[in-house]
């Protein structure tokens, strides 16, 4: 007997979900995986189990900036420019000037 395996085509919903997972995890969706329903399903299961890559934005939030500017007005000081580029520095400046 011959050992023949049939590959089922992927569904549009599978592709859409796989692309969303690839964006969330910041990884590539290999072309070979997209050709077979079973291999794509296995890839989806592996990617869904991973924790998403955090969006690390080092800039301070708008609430931090507004609070720091309010403190600066009350204390009649200026918020240093480097604090507007780093969330940690802004937090330290706020804590030191409360």
C-alpha cells in the first residue's frame, strides 16, 4: 500500500487568527506553515500558549506629564527635558518634588 497524505487547505479564519497571533507575539508566520491546515493549527496552538510581548513604551503617560506640570507650576520649577523621554525619570522627579 502506498502511504499518501492529503493536505487540507487552510481556512481564511485560521489565517486571520494566525496573523493576529504573529502580530501579538511579534513573530513571523512561516509560508510553509500556511500551506497545511494541520501544521497551521499546531503553530496556532503553540503561539496562543505564549504570553504576548509587552509593548514597552518608555515615555511617560499623559497623566504623569499633567501631574508633573501641575507640581512644577505650584513649586515654580521646570520639569527637566529628560523626564519627558523616560517614564522612570518622570516618576522619580514627581516623587522628589511632591
